[in-house]
C-alpha cells in the first residue's frame, strides 16, 4: 500500500487544542541530524520506506578489566590439629555501552574481598571437630549516565539511558560454622551449627530524581484520543485511513510533546523532613541466620546404610538499622483475600490501606514475622547388591560393583535481603515516596497536558504535583481514584518450602566405565512471586450469579466478530442488574459524547468497548468507576487508592521432575570422558528472582484471582540437555606411542600435551505468546498474552541484509493472524513456544614443563577457546509493542504485522573467545 505523510500544518489542524510542540520537534530534528537512522530492525520503517521511527546502531567500547589476588596459608599445629587461612581480593570494572556515541557510558566496579579461616582438630580416633570462619564483603559501585530528571518520549526517543541510577553498595557477611563428627560402632553421628551475620549498606540515587514522559497510554482511553483525532482528520479530508493505530499514537504523542505521565519523587530524613531533589537514600539493612543440624549414618549391614537427620533454620526478619522502615497495617494477603471474598458476594471491599512505622529501630514489629517452622527432615538409604549368581547379578553386577540410592528431604529457601531492598526502593509511601499523576488525567481536547520545554525542566512545578509537608505517620494514599501503580511487600511472608526426592542406580562396568541413572523431583510450595493485590474486582452479580469475567467475555466475543450495529447486542442480566437503567446518560455526561439514545446498560458498555477500547476492558472498568466516583458513589472494580499494587508474597507453586543418564570413564589409554543426558520438565506459577523489578513478567502472576491460569512451563525449563567433556593426552613423547625413545630435549617440546573439551547441547527455553500491544484486558499495569486460535510453531529464519532474523519468519502474517486478543480475566498463553536450542564447544590445549633447575618447579601453558565453532543461536527478542505486541483483532481485520514483529535482537551465550595463560608452580 501507499504511504500518507502529514505535514506540520495538517497535524496542527488534526489536533487543534494541543498542536505540535516546537521544542519536541527541535529535539527530534537534532537527534535525526546527529544519529541518522541506519538500523531498520527496530521501529516501523524499512530502508526503502522511511516512516516514523527506526534505530541507530554504532560501535562502542565496553572495556572489561578483571583483577584477582589470592593468598593462602596452611599450618600443621600438631599432629592432630591443622589450620588454614585464605584471602581473596577482586577489583573488576565493566564498561557499558552509552545510549549514543556522544553520551556518557555507564560503568560498574566490583571490588569484593573475602577471608576464610579454619581449624580442624582430631580429638580422638573417632571424634573430629571442624571450625571455620568466613567474611565476605561484596562491594559494588554503579555509575549511571545521568544526574538529572528522567525525561522521555516513550516509544520514540530517549536521549540518555537514565536507569539504572548511580548506586554504591557493600554487603559484609560474617559466617561462623562448626561441625562435629563422631564415629561410634555402626553409627557416624554429625552435628553442627552455622551462624551468618548479614549486612546490606547502600546509597542509591534510584528515587532521587523526578520523571516525566510523553506516553500515549497515559492519555484518556489508552491513547485512542490521539489516534481517533488523526483518524477523524484523515476521514474528513478524504485521506487514507490508519493502518497501525499503535505506531500512530506513538509518533503523534511524541510530536504533541506534552507530559501525559509524570512523577515527583521525594526523599525524607528519619525526622520526616523533605530533602532536596537529587538526594540519595542511605540505608543499612541487617539480618541474622541460624542453622543447626544433626544426622546419623547408620550402617545396618556391610552393604546397606541408612542416613537420617534433621536441620533447623531460623532467620531474623530483615530490618533497617536506622529506622527507615514502614509496612502496611494489614498483611496484603489478608487484604487481597477480603477483596476477593467480598467481590464474590457482590460487595466491593474498599477499606483504605494504611502504612505505619515498623522495625526494631522504631520499637515496632518487623517487616514480616519470625517463622519458627524451619524444621527440615532428611532421610536417605544406600544399598550395594551382592548377588553371586543369577539374572540379578547380570543386571546389577558382581558384589560391590553397583549401588542403589534413594532419598527424601524437606528444604527451606532463604529470603528477605533482596525483598527488603526492593520494598525500600519501590514503595512510594514513606521515607521514599512519590506523587504520581495517574493515567487518563489528560486528553488532547479540553484537558491538555503540560508541554515539554527542555531537558532541564522542573517536574515539581507541573500541574497537580503537591510537595508534601512534614512526614507524619500513619500514612495513606488518597482515595481519589488516582489509579496509582505501586509496589509493596506482603507482611505474611513464610519460608518457601521444597520437597525433594531422588532415586539413583550406579554400576561399574568393564574398561573403567561407570553408568548412572537417576530420577530427581522437587515440589516447591509457598514460593516467592509477585501479584497484584489490588487486582480489579471480578464482581459477582448476586441476582444472576454471573461474574464480571463471564459477562464481559460474552461482550468481547461479540466485539471480536465486529457486528455491523450495536443494537444487535441483547441484554445481559449482569449489566442490567449491576448498573442503573440510565447508564447511557451517565456515561454520555462523563465522556461529553452522545451515546445513542435508548441504549440499555449492556448496549452502552458494548458501545464504549467497540468505539473506544477494543479489548482494553480495564480502561472501560476505570471509566465506569470514575463516573460513579464523580457522582459520589462507591467504586465497583478499583480500590480507590490504587490501580495496581504489586506485592511479593509466598504464594506460588512449582513442580520439577527429571531423569539423568550418565556414562563416564576413568583415565584409560590416556583418555577420560563423561557423557551426561537430562530429560526434565519444570512447571510453575512464576519463574522470577527475588531481585526482579516490580511487575517483572517473569516473577509476576498476572491475575491472582485465577492464579492457576498462569501455571505453565517454567521460564528456565529445558527439556533435553546433553553435556560431554573429556581429556585426551596426546600420544607423543617419552614412554608414549609416538616418540617413545626421544631425548629429553625433544620430549620437552613434543611430550606432555593435553587436549580438553566441553560440549553442550540443549533444547530451547520457553517463549510466551505475544502480548496485547496497547490494551489491558485483565490487569491495570501488565498486558495479557494473546491466545492461539490454531496450531502454530516457531519457524526461525536467519534474516537477510534487508530484514532481521525472526521467530515466525517463514510466514509472519499467517503467524500474526493465528492469535486472538485475550478476554477479560484471561492471562493469555505463557511459555507455549520454544526458542532455538543452544550448542557450544569449548576446547583447550595445555602442556606442563618440568623446569631443569628444580624437579618441584613446573611451568604450565594453556590455550583455551570458548565457543570454538563460533556458533550463533538467536535468543533475545524485540519486546517492544511493534516487536512482539499484537494489534486489535489481527485475523478479523486481516492485518499484516509490523516489519519488526518477532525480530530477534541478540544471541544466546557469547561469540568465540580465546585466552592464553601461563602458570608457574613452585
């Protein structure tokens, strides 16, 4: 098709109330001049068809300096006592690429050091005590590229990286361990303790500066007010209609150059005084862990051993030593349960959430309670068969040539340190707080957003920002339907628990071969995950017994068929019962638009979805609640303080089952090798780490009301994995197959060479379905994934000079039209596809020389090649809205995907790396 270009005057005519911002245009003109587009794998342009956006690719140095120093001391105090001490110091620096060639480059310094010391005392022939002390001080300094407010033209241009901000962190950990081993008859009893004192001292600029953004999704109707205005102008002037609504919203919003979303971040001292903008937060977190164990290895017979024991762990809740600590006055698990239970009865639960001081420094309870249930029993049995004859001897081998082992254990995960830091950095009410302008505040007609004037703009002077007075507890966010998107921590945390079990058979074979087969399982319960405890109510109509998801899905299914008229929609009891008969009048007043007269509540809601939102049902819920709120009524779906409140909680589950087969050979004819194969499957509700950001898609359960919907392949699930490693001594030199009689000089040259190798192959990691590009069917902050309507598998293409490699490269249009947009309440399809597998071969060549002046002096030289074949397998995807988003109704509207849809943007692993080393031993 053709390309329609709108001039500045045409855009001003299409958007007369706001127009085009000359200051924003100047930014883009300067950027286009300095950074000419040369990467058409991003944005909506092609090399021969420039549209709105493209990328700029350049070479940038990323220097890495690695320095490590180790010292080790050993001493035999007596014939029964030995001591050791080790000191390790590292000073590494890693450069990161800058945003552009002429902007500052972020850098990270890692400078940890550690000390370990131990004393082993053989008290008697059957009693040994082993004491160890360790101190590890992890230290990290991170230099960002900006010390100013974060100003961004979302989806179009960002002049700096901005995040992560500058950070300095030191984590000293003191570790005291003592183990006692006592052999008594057929029993070997072991017991001991492990005490860890953990500190986390950090100075962070993460919340020191303010934020302002031109964001299409920040406008009313999810940005449709922008694209609708452009569409109306095109239609009125007989110009071609829009093809891509999302790209139009992105470009037009940037040119309008007004902040549809902005945030002022505030930092307070412990006395509640507001500090200047740019002041970092200085926090010292602390905790202690205590572990005790006892176990007995009981030799029931010569070839049968039973091992059983009990471990008990106790962790002190993490606390901030200077009192910079707050928490909600009710556990968020309890609050969420009340909301779900009340919505099921047809009554919204909207009691305000309050935060108050917490922690021992404030004389209050901790961030979460002590968990005293840390008992972890273990049991294992090992049996070595001793059949002298018969078919069992043929399978199990002669006596002592095989062993059968089985075990069960209950384990507890450690948690707290990363979560406390996360809460401190992301909580927006307390000693670090913020004033956020909610989405839907501005439009492009009668509520224009404040304009961009320059990168030095003071965000705190923008409309609706209120500078706080003295900080006073308790605190509440205003119940003003501000639709805030925030993060928190559930004070009902409990120890994550795992049940592990395994069965292993191992047999020694002739020629130095060993075979092993194992089954291993792990069932995780009460695992850490994030969820939105303010998830919009799935409100039930007590009269019809129908919930919102069911009723709204009925309308969405009709909408996706795109019927010719709205009056064809029959009344649905849910909407007729929940909403007033004059809903058409109420919403017409709210929008300032005349909804057709005579519409029932069902038809009114369908008209709004059809004309404004598509499958963005949460925006429609927001409008329904805002209209009620403006009329003094209670909200039905939103808790008035929040739009979303992501909180870490121990709520997730996982299941893992795996089979491993191994064959290894001891050194035999100068060869040693291992072959390992694993067949496994892991499923869970969420797969993220404790260090994940708020609303991180890996660690976030999108719809906690229907949590089981997100149970799928784990993000790290690898179905098949093969690993082969070997060492081969070359047959050259004295005493070898070739050159066995050479003199010492020739032997020094050709003898003693050794080749080592590691080969790995595995199937690909999971990949979820595309996400709704600019609509939120279920969660207010995170888009749901799409849903397949017909079978589809990835078809990876390598790309050409004119196009990037793609996941669905064989027929992108057919793949794009194989998905539908999610229904209300749906999370969409998680981890249903597979990325390309991974393969890598590492090789090493080494030789040791005996130095002539002392037989105890040796010189070893090494040449090592990682990814020797330089194999490149794609892994990272373009996760932008056009890169892996799904536009509205792709199959019904026969849409073609954006040019960068399903593009790969990076490889797995690293390209080939070689290193040469030498080691002198004396």
